[in-house]
C-alpha cells in the first residue's frame, strides 16, 4: 500500500483500489477508481468510482430510502447489491486529500481473506 496526492491519483491509469485520506485520517471503506465518467466531459478532476460496499439495487433515491427504512424495521429483509454501478467523484476535496492505493499484493491478500470468509459462511 502506498499514499499519493490528488494529482498523482488522478494520473493513475486503469482501475485502482483506494481509500481517501483526509488530514491524515483514512475514510472508512474502499473504492474502485475508473479512468473517466461515461458520457461526460472528461477533465483532470472527474472520475468514476464503485464503492467497496456496493450500491443497493434500486430504481432511484426514493426506492433506496424506502428499502433502507424497510430493512431497519425488518432485519430479515435483504436487498441485492450492484457492484457495477459507478458514481462520479468530482474530487472537489482539493489538494489536502490524499489516497491510499492498494497494490497488487494487497489485493491478493484481501482476495484471500474474502475466499476464507466465503468458505466459512453458513
């Protein structure tokens, strides 16, 4: 794992597994950076990202909140996740944001932990 600044992050080619760092404190969660936003003007601060926690499959924000409220009331309710949904990050955080970049060996280790988790699930 390594840390890079905003300019270095935006210049990284291809898909990148990362977590943002604000003022020396990493955010919770991981994300996957894609090079640009589909169908939008590309510039030096715009990129697509997939949240490492996935996105709830739904038809829009109203359905999203309805599902969240239903799951809060009924813990047996389950909603599928969509790990192909990307959201745009305009990187408006400014120069103070940094990025923890997961390197290949980090991703291999994480994948191994996921495999172990799957093997032990009931």
